[in-house]
């Protein structure tokens, strides 16, 4: 058996989904200079959010990851 230790970091970000400036790579890196992008994103949404709100935030996550150089990532929405 082989045990592999992964070096994982967990970042928590919150903001206003109506503001596209809230979620950007530069804003994330100003808070966490070594932020590599988000391989896994858990998006917890308020009950009143509709598909356009969720789509907007997922697109913002996509843009951050693209700028960070990630080609694939996973977004879980709850």
C-alpha cells in the first residue's frame, strides 16, 4: 500500500454575486498571494437565487481559473 499526502489549501470567499468585480484573480491573490486557482469550488446559494445568478458566479469562477492557468475544474452547487 502506498500513502500519498496531498498538500491542499482551502480558501473561503464570499461576496455579492451581482458585482462581477467581487470575484477576480487579482482580488483573491491580494488576500492570498499564493492562490493557484480553484480546482474544486463549492457554491452555496441562497434559496432565492435563480439560474442566472448561479450561471453568473460559475462564469466568474471559470474566468478566475482560466486566468490562473487551470484547464479543468469542478463546481458543486447547493
